[in-house]
């Protein structure tokens, strides 16, 4: 028997630092098979970044040129992802160190999210060598909206791991996140539990 996904009603609880995984029934939706790293979640709403959707035909050199930064990336690569439908030209860097922690949007369990261009500059110059990815745009929810969507069964919440966020191929992240639940996908019900 599958244990239900519990949604706490305590306003101090947060889903920040977790992964939001699209439930199978989101067929045809913008978020179909999305894995979203939740950077912020509080009583004012939530903000997350899709970590398994590549931006086609855009390279790190294109981004550096657009920011008028010298292109010195060499043969180093940084994945460019479509982070969500909101502000698709705003960039966020997700990385696995506390570099520039004081300007971070989120810093939880070894995964940091920042919009500070200094991280990108440090990566370009080779002084910042952490695993990292660049996402354009983000997903957002108004107060209570995310909780309602989870209760309706649109999303499954799983723990974020550096392996899923940084190491797994983009096309495998949804399957790995679902597998981390410890049960077969066919057993996933759209009915959620409540605390």
C-alpha cells in the first residue's frame, strides 16, 4: 500500500529545497513530466525552477554575449534550461556550493540558487568550479495555490538530491525522481492525503 503524500497545514513548514514532480495525469500540460526545484515556499506563495527542460539552440556563449561578458568559457559547458514560463529572459544559476551565499535566493542542503551574475562570471573565468546549471525563467504559485495543486494530485513532492539536480541526464530526471519514492509509477494515485 502506498503511503499518502502529507501536506502540512503549519504555515512555518516549507517545501523549499524539495523537488516538485509532475504527476502522470499532467498530459499535454506545459509542466508534463517536469521536475521543479522549489527555491522559495512560504505563506506568500512559491517559486521554483524546472530542472529537466533544455532550451534548444542556446549556448552558454550566447548568454555571455547577451550579457556583454567576454566569452571565455573554453570547452566548459553549462546546461541552459527553460526554468519556467514566468520572466523567461531572467537567469538563475543553480549550483552545489555556497559561493556568494549572502546573495542566494535559496541555499538548502548543498543546493544553491542565485540570480547574481558574479557566479556566472566566476564560472566563465574558471574561479567558480562547482557543478551548476543556468535556467531561464521560473514557475510561480500564489498563496495556497501550490498546496491546492498538490492536494488535487497534480504534483508529487520528493527530496532534492545533487544526483538528480546536477548529475542525471535531463531526460532521466523525472523517472529518477519518481523512482526515489520507492514504489511503482503505476501505483501512483491522484488522491493525496491531508495532515
